[in-house]
C-alpha cells in the first residue's frame, strides 16, 4: 500500500512540474484516472481532448463527455481522419502507428495553439512489453506518459480509481473497433459501423467483456469464459445469431477459448513463428 501511495505521489509531482497539460482522453480506465489526477495537481490548467472516429463507439464518446463533466474538466471534441490514410485502411500490423500519428499530430497542433507545453496519454507500465506500434508515434511526437513514468500498473490504477470513486475502476479493457479485423483485411467506415452495431447487441444483453471479431461474412464472438454458459443458454445465442445475420453476417460462431485481449496479435505471432 505504501508503494502505491509513493507511485501516486510521484505521479502528482510529475504533473505539477508540467504546469499545463493536454490529456488524450478516451474515457477508459487509464485516461480517466490520468485526467482525474491532472485535475488534482493542476486544477484549471488541464484540457481533455477526445477524438470522434468511426473506430470509436458512440457509447464511448458519450461516456467521455459524461466523465469529463463529472471531473469538471475542460473537454474538447475533435474529428480524427485516420480513415483518409491508405496505410491505415490497408490494416497492416503497424496500423496503430498511423492512427496514433494522426491523433497525436492533431493534439500537438491544438496544444501549440493554446500554449500548452505537454501532451499526455494513458500508457501505463503494463503496456511496455505489449506490441503497441502506436507507442512509436507517441515517441516521435514527444507525447508524455505520466502513468508509465510513475511506475503505475493497470492493477494499481484500478485500485486508486476505486479509492477515488471513479466509475471506470472496473471498466472492461477496450481497444478501438479496428482491432476486430485480422491484419490485411481492409478497414472501411461501413465495416466499422457493422462491428459497432454487433457489439452493441452484446453490450445491451449484459455482457461485460466481449469482442466481435470480423472475418468477412463470419462473425467470431469472444465473451469472458465465465459468461460462455449464459451466452449459450436462455435463447441468447439464438437472438444474437438472428441479429448478426440481419447485419449481413452469413455465419456466426462463438470462440470456446473465450475473450482474450490481443488475440489478433497472437495470430500474427503464430504466422511469424
């Protein structure tokens, strides 16, 4: 516990030294905690910026507005334009680089216009060993990651978020909708919309941790292992199948391995090995 307090104190010290910050705000566990601490350390010298995008679900956009209001943070909505980049649309393994490069470039421009010296993201210590091409874009554009710098892990952030009564403390992990496509499958606004609608069906049925993996005319559903039986019983699977076929999928399957973060990256590693 003392170690956790030390990390939090270090985070506040890092933020205080920055004087004025812009926070890339996605309404996830990490960026919400970062915004909360930035407000604690810097009061009014904080701007949260959220990017509207076809790959960012509308329910998450709504959550960002509500959370920023709850934290009494100045909040700016912008439009990202990653879909205009053919490198992004072709969906290579380093797709995230092109997305983050677009986003962070826009945030840098806004920060420059408003004389804000530091642009921050919610990268934490656990993210360091993961495959994250977007981190290269952050490095190139000198984006700071105070959670990582202060040694905070995801578990630490959830614990500290709960202490502060942040509603995101137990929010499931989330990645942009583009991560639902195998590398090499072209990404379009229409496909992203279909995946968003499909995941809204699972969300509205009460599933907490899930993914809808898009394989052209086949939808592969991942839900948490402890929720697999619920998915298969009480007519839920039949309802999901019917709704997904209405969206255009010909085949619907459930992955018996259950939900797992980074399964697209796992498949890539197997191909390369």
